[in-house]
């Protein structure tokens, strides 16, 4: 659920992207790269060792229960699914570091569908996410009108368009599994189709009104985690997913997807 404060922050970011600041960013890209890449280390004060951590989590996955029949398994995709996703790419998507624009990909969707299906299915069978599709171009968006340090900039990742096609195909399978198996509580609205921040706010309002009718008091505890996505503990994530019914293969794919993502900062007039 996005709080009202978070919703306002999102709209502020969108506004700054659409209405570019006349102030140019004069910081060195490499300095920004180092700053953005070290977000987790600065936030939780722990030195990351990606290679060692990856091997350690692979050993953890191997120690977890084996694949179960009704657990989540990533299946290969059909040609029509790939073509559907290619045709539904947003035309105004920013071009990633591969310099392949979304409009051009949509134009050749029928011709690109077959080879792309083979590539994606090969990746799924090998529990792999291409390194080239993890390469992100980072646009540094000012948080305010004054840019005095790296902290005044918000990194926006621009990935290759084809990586988003692959992600969407897996997302559909994941969402179907979550909905059919009631993995998430019905009161959780974040990142769920047909539910928004207003859905949660309306549910909270209903609960408060009902409590008032029963002459009860209402108390709320709200938490906002700093840099939540940058500081995810992969070991805890994998363990939790296993308990929710995700197979070993899907856990290995997830680990290969979330780790070893590369990025670089691009500073130009389009950012």
C-alpha cells in the first residue's frame, strides 16, 4: 500500500520528469554510479559481497524442500503470449542502453515474436535472466530545485525494452499463482490488479466507521522502511518464497534475476 505521503512523492517525481529542471547536473557520472550502487551499504552499514552471497544462497536453496506438484513453476511461454506482450509495449517507453526504441520493436512484433520466444524459453529452461537485459541506464532526476549533492538526485532505471517483455511474461504466471492459491491476504492491495491506494484507504475508513458504531477506539501503526527495495535480504526473501510454495527452480531463477544487476548513469539533456 502506498501512503498519501508516498503517493505525493510519486507524483512529484512524475512532474519533475515531465517538466525538466533548467539546472544542469554537473556531477561526474562515475561519482553518481558509486553513490547509487552503495545505497544499501550506506543504509544498513553492511559491506556487500555479491559473489559469496550468491553461492551461499544457492546452497540454501538446495537445502530447501524439493519441488512440489502444486508449487509455483515457471513454465515456457507460447508464441502468441510473446507477440501479445510485444504489441502492448508502451510506445512512449524510454530507450534503454541497447538503443532499441519501443516503437521499432512494436513495428516488427510479428517477425520478432518467434526468435524472441526461443530466446525466452531457453532462458526459462536454464533458470537464467540475460545479463545484457540487466544493464540499466540511470537517469538522475532532481528531487528539488537545488542540487547540492548526490542525495538531491533520484535514480530512475531505464532497462532494455525486451527485458520488460520477459519480466511481464513471468509476472503474469506469478500473479496467477498468487491469486489462485490465495498466497496474499485479501487486504493486501499493493501491486495487485484492480486495487489501488484508494482501495486500502476505503477499507481503513470502513473499519474505523464500524468501530465507531460499536463505541470502540481505533489505533493504527504505520511504518515506512527507508530504501526498502535496495536493502532486501535475499536469504530471507528466498526462505519466505519457499514457504509460500515456490519451487527450487523458480527460486534459482529469482535469485539470478535479482542479483548482479548492472547499471550506469547517463547525464544528458533528456534526463
